[in-house]
C-alpha cells in the first residue's frame, strides 16, 4: 500500500477548502476516518443496532459480540494480559479522571506526592490538582531540559518515597517529545508509586506494549487513531483495578441491587456504568484493524520522515522558531516572528491548509516556553511531502504578507 492508496481510503481528504485541495495537518487534535471505520458505524446502525449484555435476541447478541470483540482487538493492540484490563471510556480525559477519582481518592493522603511534568495536556493536570486539593497531597512538577525533554537524573531527584502517583504523556502534543516511559516507570516502582501514562498522542503513531512498559495505567482516545469520537480506553493492571471502586453508578455495572446496598459486576464492566459506547467501540475496532493492516512500524517511520522533512523545510524560513527536540514524534509546533499564530492559521486556511493555533490545552507548557500561543502542524499516515511543501510555501507567504503590513 503506498501513500496514495492510503489517502484514497479517507473520503474527507478529497475536497477543496477555500478553492484549494485540502491539506489536513491537525491530526493531533483529531484524525480523519477511513472508509472502513465509517462503514462499520453505518453497518452497526443499519443492521444490528441493539443494546448489549442483556437481550438474548439475535441483534442484541450481534451487538454484544461487536462490542466485546472490539475490547479484544484493543487488548491485543496494546498487549494487555486480559480484556478485564481494558475499560471503555469516553476518551483519554475520562480515563485519567477515573484513575484520579477512584485510585487517587482511596490511596492518597496529606504528605503524599503526585509527580507530573510541565508538558502535560490539561486533562493530565487538572484531575491531579483536584486530587491534591481533596486529599491534601502535594502536586510536584518534573522540570524540563532546554530542548523540552526530561532527564532521568531529574526523575531520580524528584520522585521520593512519598510519591504515590507519577503521571505523564508518552508523547507531548506540543513538543513532540517522546518520554522514556519504561525507565521512568522503573524509578516510580522503586519508590512504590504507580505509573499513569497519557497515551493520547503515542498510541495512534507507534507500537505500544503495556506489559513491556510495565505502567500501571494507560489512557488513550480512539478519535486520534482513525476511530470515532466519544470512545477511548483506560488500561489498568488487573490487581490494581480489582481493588478500585467505580466512579459511575447505575445500570450495566451492577451485580445485585438491594434497597440500601449493591454489589458490582466483575472487571471490566464495573467501570462501565450505563449503556456503553457500543457504536463507538465497534468503530474503534475497525480503526485498529485498519492501523494493523498498514502496520504501526510503517506508520511511525512515515511520520518520522515527514517530521524531519518539515523541520528541515522550516529551518529555511527566516524568523521561524520550532519548539521541542529534534528527535520527535510527527508534529511541529512553531511561531513566526511577531505574527500571531491565529493569523498564521487563518492565512493557511485560506490556502486550504488546516493547522491548529492556540495554547493546545497546555497552558503551563506555554508559560514554560514563554509564549502565549503557538501554531502546530501534525502529521498522520495520509500526509505526504507535498503537504509539507504546501504548508511551508503558505507559511512563507504569510510571513511576507505580515512583514509588509507592519
Ligand atoms: N492528552 C494529550 C496528550 C492530548 O493531546 C489530548 C488531546 C488529550 C490528552 C485529551 O484527549 P481527549 O480525547 O480526552 O480530548 N489533544 C488535543 C490537541 O492537541 N489538540 O486538540 C486536542
């Protein structure tokens, strides 16, 4: 399969935006969806839409098989030991909030520490801030080095025997930094802390093996990996999940309900209160089939090449500052002279090029970078060098336009 074959599988790419063929460079916000995923959703709603786990009727059984089959696809995709360790959530945000609200509230107290980094997305900051406020625990930040990476020496110096939770991105949505999760997990475990990984930007782009990483929790979203919105996963080690209380109560998650007491279903269903995300999970399963057919190694290599090409091309643009290390995932976050990133994104949009501008839900990181906002181009399997060329040409035009205006 070459890139053109892959592009042809994404119907949305075949359109003009503002009179120019679309160049979609905002996959870190959400990826586009291939025909196979759109068809899986369409088929579910047209042919076997039904609730799961309850009816014995044929459609109900088919929907249950589709939903639970998707769980097995996720299990295999991240190499979890068992489907009991794969909980469907609304996305990364809900998964991280579940860990903070359930594990965190039960296990942290005054004097304990939570360690995160300056490069976190808001959804991996605020749940821990709230947890710290509720329990009296202290929230600590691992420093970043000048190039936006983390040094293991700093990790050793920051995590202590009082640390109960260490949480961080595998891949930064702003800097593209790829954190040494396996090594950091070892250090966290040495001090008796659990390791929580925000995998929103890693899982779509590289092979992830939760057993090899040995992390205790791992969160990610389907919509950034060719799947539908509204569904994601919380992976957790079984022996930890078993001792955690659900955070949502109601239908589907109960075993027995009495007037004043109730008991919960076994894993993973005790964490899936209410009618689950049936269509979403089935679409997610189709997305995993699609990514596996292409191959995660191939996806990672392709994006690496594109990111390096983009870095090279941007280095030719006078006044362009790119943030983050050179060894990075498939995205480039940048600013151009004094042009506001929203102006950059607006002019690029007029040329049919979609990039993101703003704080990227990482305001503490913006503060660390000493900027109020940046622009970002992020790549996926359907992007090619021509996309990068169009992006850079449009950027040069933007820069020249604004230098004439001011
Ligand atoms: N963590 C990281 C590292 C992310 O990049 C995002 C979304 C999330 C968590 C939250 O994921 P959600 O699916 O629960 O919303 N990141 C972005 C972004 O970079 N631009 O838009 C959304």
